[in-house]
C-alpha cells in the first residue's frame, strides 16, 4: 500500500489545523514588556494601599486614645457628681 499526496494531505490536515490554533494562541500571549508594566503597576498599587493602611491605622489609634480619655473624664465627672 502506497500513500499518495492526497492521502498524506488528508492525514495531515487535522494536525495542521491544531498547529494553526496553537500558533494563534501563542501570538496572542502578552509580551514581557506588558507583563513588566503590569507588575510595576501592581507594586505601586500595593505600596499605595500600604501607605493608606498606615494613615488609617494612625487615625483609628488616635480615635481610640481620644475615646479612652473621654471615658476617663466621664468616670471622673460621674464620681464627682455622685452623692456620698
């Protein structure tokens, strides 16, 4: 049994289609400069979020300190005003 060109072409057609689909996927993958830019953007965003967390933590700690002082003042006032 000998294979003709047409037989080979018919046998290789599915493989050629698979290769074409794979090539299309490879051509659409992002390049390294895009990935580098995206990574730098994520690092910048993370640093910004870290700075925001520091500021918000300082605000909460200040409010907590103010609340403690206010609670102490309220207790002192209550102790002063309470009948003996």
